[in-house]
């Protein structure tokens, strides 16, 4: 058995254990906490950071009314790469108007509705079941508000 095969077996085992652990812990959290982790981890993914900027988070919290405490978002930032590792490896969004990189969302404030929906579909398709909260409609709405206002939230980081 070569090293690559061994690594793949370990990765599969680790991945299954991680999914089980997340399902047993995060999956049992109240919807409000899962929503907070979902939104803040997506925000961290799009900003490509694990270090939350409190100015950005207060604006994000104001837009989506998730947490009473700005520090409540930190968990999502800390687990961003664990949740969204598939999107970090293959961040290409397929859209009718052309393909683009998911990480361009943070730089592009004038996205078309087709592009926004393509990003939302990609994120929802890659969302683990244990992180789902409420209805798919609510999750779609939260993502829409986040992406549509991303330019506002992103501009605050320069302040």
C-alpha cells in the first residue's frame, strides 16, 4: 500500500468521524446558534479570513439580526475551513452568464441576480445537513441578504 492510498483512507475515516461529531454536537444546537455559525462561516469564507473584524460583524449583525453579542460570531469563523473545505478546493461558480470564482464575490458589489442565485445554489448544495436551520427558504434569504449587502459590509473593513 503506497502513501497516497493510506492518506486517502485516513482522510475518509477522519471525514466520517468529523461528520458524525458535527451531527452529534452542532446538529443538536438550537436553530439560532446554527444560523449564527452558518452565516459567520460563509462570511469568513467569502472574506477568506478566520479573524473577524468587529466593525464588519456589527454591520452583519445589524443586517441579519443574529446575535446580541458581536463575539458570538467567532465560532463560525473558527470552523470555516472545516465546514467549507469543498468550496475552498473548488470555488468555481457556474452561471448562465459565465463561470467565476466564489472568492470574487467579496470584490464584486454589482452582481446580477443570476450570479447571486448561482452562488446561493453552490453554497446550499455544499451545506452539511447538520448545519441546516429553519427552511431552505430562510437559508436562501439569509444568503441573499449577506451577498447583496456584501459590498456594504466589505467596505467597512477598510475603515
